[in-house]
C-alpha cells in the first residue's frame, strides 16, 4: 500500500491523547499485534501450529510449540523467503533476529530450545528433508498468523486512527518526506516492477475514505470536541451491553470515512468490525445479545439528526481538502517508481469500506460517460465537476498518457530524483522527477501533504526544476526550468505533472 506522510505527526500525538481518554486504552499497537497473533494461533490456527510443532519434532526439535508460537507472534514481516540449501538473506536474517529477541522476552520459552529452532530457520543443512519441510511450513503459518492476527484482529482492537490500520502498514509509523524519497530511490534501483496500490480488494477502507480519517490529525481539537458531543448523544441510544468504547470510537471514524452513510451500510460494516476484534463477540462465538444491542445503537445513531449534523460539519470542514489530497496521492502513485494499480471503482472518489461494502457493483456506465467527457475536453478547467470526481479521472487519463509517451522514464533502468524545495511551506511539498536511463529528466511531479494545514497557501516556497522548457500536462501551461514558485505552478490545480515541452 503506497502512501506519503499525509499524516501530521503532532496531530497524531494529540489524537493519541483523545483515544486514550475515551477508551482508557493502555496497550500500544505492538503489544496488541503480539497478543492477537497468539490468540489466533491458539484458536483459529491451532491445527496449523500443531502440525508445525510435529514437523519441528520430526526435524529433531520436539516440544517446541511455545517457542514457535512466540516466534510467529514476534515476526515483523509476513514471512521469510528461505532458499534450499542456503542461509537466509540479510533481510530475512534481520527479520528473524527481531522475532528471536521478542520470543526471548517470553517466560514461556526454553532458551536452548528457542535457540535451536532459530538456528534451524536460519540455515538449511541441505541434508535433512524434515529440516527443509520445517522451514517451509514455518513460512506458511507465519503469513497466516500475520493476516489473521494483525490485519483481521489487532487492526480492529487498536483504533486510535484507523487510517493507519491498513494492509501492509504499521499503525505506529509515519514517514518523513526524506524517508519517502529514500524509499523511492531504492525502489527504482531494486524493485522497479513493484506494485503500487492505494486500494485493493482487501483494503480496510478505500483510498479516499482512508484519507478523510487521516485528515483528523490536522484537526485534533475539533475532533475531540465532536467526539464529546457524539458521545453525549450516544448515551441516549446505548443499551446495557453495547457498544464497547473501542467499538464506539471506531464507529465515529467510520461515519467520517463514509459520510453520507445509511443505516444498512453502517450495520453491514460494524458486525464484521466487532467480530474481527474477537473481544465482545467473534465469528466463532457470536454474542447475539451484544450484537443486537449494537445494531440498535448503530441504526439509532445514524438516524439521529444531531449525529448527521455533527459528522456533516466535520466533513464539510475537510472538503475539498480530502479530494485534493486524493489527487496528490493518485499522482504520486502514478509517477513514483513501480507499476500503479487502479482498483475497480476508485477511478472516481472512493468512500467504500471493507467487505461487504467493497463488493458492491461498480457503475461502469457512469465511468464510460465521464471518460468520454474527459477525452473530449482534455484541457477544460482541471478542477471542474469536483463533486462528480472528474478531476481524479482526468488526472488518471492524462498521467497514463504521459507515462506512455515517456515509457523509458518509468521502466527498468529509469531513475528517480528528488527536486530541491525551499521556503516556509517546504514541509508540505513532495516534488521529484523521473529520469530516462541516460539521466535526462523526462517528467516532474509536484504534489503535497497536510492540506488542511497548508490551506493552499504556499507563501515563498519554491521548487528547483531541471533546466529547460516544461509543460504542465494537467493544465497545458508552459513552465520554465530553474527556481519556480509553487503558488504559481499550482494556481489552476492543486498538483502538477510537468513534461518536457
């Protein structure tokens, strides 16, 4: 899942305080992740863990169930990729070391047995079929433990800011612009054909729903006040059994993400969320009384005009900023190193939630009609028909055409170069060029982050473009190379894609 640091770190700290106060949460995400994986290994994946333990015994490591569970619960990645008759790569060895250090802290593990298991995972002796099978089976259970324990459990237990609870993301980590550039340089050199996705069939929230929630980090005081008012309303609708503070807090973020949402969509989402958390209820042991009370709460809250007004006011305050941030994210995805993926339905604004919401039919007739409109008026005012999502579709069409005209700047052997940015608003700017194999810059991307805080005010901020004439493919404007003010570059659209004129 590709993303820039669209999250404001000080705002995230403030939201952490709001979350802790509302839920009385004292456990960080790392501990939630560890506990959740142990939970699913004990219940959902007990057969798989039992088989792995038997395989380990066949390889000369009997009775290693606890050690294996703790290693699996401490893995920082989904799995290792061992090669037959070879030691682990440096990357995999580091991941195993992280899991080993985590397991050593558990009083469940025998130190000698744990060290033996880790040694067997680290190196293949090339002689024992049982040893090789053990290494293979460990990877199978490791990926399942991460998917079911983290994605489908911990992400629903730790709900501080659910924009960060996404497949392949770490809810405790945001990245700086420098880290983003470093990752892109590495991707261009080592993984130029990696997939870049912002929404998939497995997303917890579609890309634009996620961005709405992310914007709460730029308005933490307003969010805190809104949560207080929503909770006051909720006290009229809460029964004795529902909802838990965590479910209630997740519900409020869901209302922001998908607004406007009706009771049917909201209730289709919430049972999955609370069952995945596996605390008050679960798929294996559903609590009918709790879920019935939760359904009454959800339906009454969605129907309450005070709730609708509170959420509507919040979303109005972040509009059109969330749409502009979506354009920034989409442009970066389409021009950063890798192969961009556009998930069905996300060609326009996409506010779907996880299944069953993301399984709803896509209106392709609408998209065909809008695509004709874009194709027939390619250089109409870029931000026209914002409510329909036309700028996002126009951005995709134009950028893919630029990629096709400059295919050697986006293929194997192409390069990536951060563009120097200076000025009082430089921390908002994400600027880079894509280079052909001969080193010549072919395109330049000008995008941004933290849109509420930016408020379209670039002040004295400038970007240093590569020398020579350029044309903004999104607006048709001619641009000179050298130092350019961002307020001039972005006068007619919130993002810019420059192509050699």
